[in-house]
C-alpha cells in the first residue's frame, strides 16, 4: 500500500499566513465592510478554520456556562472551552485531509442509516430519541455531525490503525474478573437500579416519569432482563452499566432506599420508590456475606467485553495517530 508521509498543499502555507495578515488589516482598516470578513482562527495545512465555524461549535456551550458562572470565572471557562473545541476542530480537519488522500467519503445515506440504527438500538421513537439527545446537549444536526465524523474516522482507521489492534483472551478474562464479580462485605447488598427523573416543578414531566417507571417496573417483574431494561430505559448514570451500582451497606442507604431493599431476597425487585427528583426501583443480586457474586455469566458478556476493550485500544491508537498527523502537518493558531 502506498504510504503518505505528508499532506499536499494547493499553495504554500506561508502564503496563507500572508493572506491572513492581509485579511486582518482589511478588517481593521475598512470598518464599512467588516461584516464581510470572517476572521481566520487557525490554519491546518492548506485549509483554514474561521471564527464563525468555531462559534457555531461553541455557541450553545457558552450559553450553558454563562448560566452557572460569571466574571473572571466565566471568562476562564469560556477560554478553556474555546481552546479545547479549536483543538478538536483541528484534529477533525487533519482526519478529513487524510481521508481525502485515500478518496474516503461518507454519504448522507450512511449517516441516515447510522442515525436510525442508534435510535432503533435504543428502542426509542423519534420524539423520545430527540428528547434524550437534547438532555445530553445535542441537537439532531450536531449529533449527525458527530456520526459523520465517527464514520469517516472508522473508515480511515480501518486502513491506518485497526489491523494492528489485538485483544487477547487473557485481557477479556481479567476485565471480567475486575468488573463482573464482587466479594460481598458483611451486611452488604449488591444492587441493580433503574430510575426516571422529572424536571423540578413540571407536573406533566413528573407524570411521564411515573408512567414510564410503572411500565418498566412491570416488565422487570414479568421477567425481562434487568440489565437490558436499565440500558434501554433508565435515565440514571448507572444505565450504561446495566443498572449496576455495586454493593451498599444498609447504613449507607437513604431511608427510602433502605426500606425498599432491606426485606428483599436475592433476585427480587423492590417496589417503586419516590425520591425528591424521580422514581427508582432496585433488584437485589445477593446479600450473602463474604460471597463472590457475578452480575452475568462469562459467556454472556465475553463478546461485549472484547468489543469494549477493542474500542478502548482503538481510541488510544487514534489519539496517537492524530499526534503523528500533527507532527507532520503545518498548524498555526491565530
């Protein structure tokens, strides 16, 4: 395979620097046409990143920060977000330039298919899926842009990186031992959790949360897999771990939680518990003192673990790969 050691330039990067200086001079000297000038904030080989592009990426973040910070603290936070976002945009430009060398593209149909696939895997209708995106800080457009970037990276990494990544059986087993087994402490309760939050003061949202909690609670008691239900429906951070919140002692639990789980036998599911901001229920995995409990059989999660370890290695390889691209590139922040 042909190796590409550097990027091609349509004209010298130094020429771009001169053009930027000329643009800057025009901006200050000709106020009547200032609105026509879009300031350049970075040069990446023979490409540029403009202020309007940067602001499009940071605008909503700035607004969120302004709600909780002010004064010098606000300015420091905005500067940090601006710098990190610009670095991310530079990385993305390098990826796009590298992809262009290989004639790699991502079509709208591929983005549409991936977007629909994520929604379907989550088991959500379009309205609920968009609501979840908004809660996570995404618009549909920004999420689609992330999908586009991910697909482009995946195609490029398949050529430059993926073939070098190996996950051994020993690594998978070690991960299982560390994350899917636990030794119970005296009086410990190994719990899974599902919960639904509502917006403070919003009675309609409180009703929505209760109805959803009731429906999912019935599914759990009817025998549906608790881990899968948590991943699919729960609105709590533990959802990504299948609802697993580990081992709790009774004196570590808030009163409502303690009364809900204290009388459970292993495998039983608590009633729905109301908290100040939501509804929750729990499944007790074990309360046997000094017992080693597993949250899932090894065979059931082996492929999932292997994929997780693979993705972790891939992310690290990608970061190192981007560093190598940067070392070979002409990059100037303005």
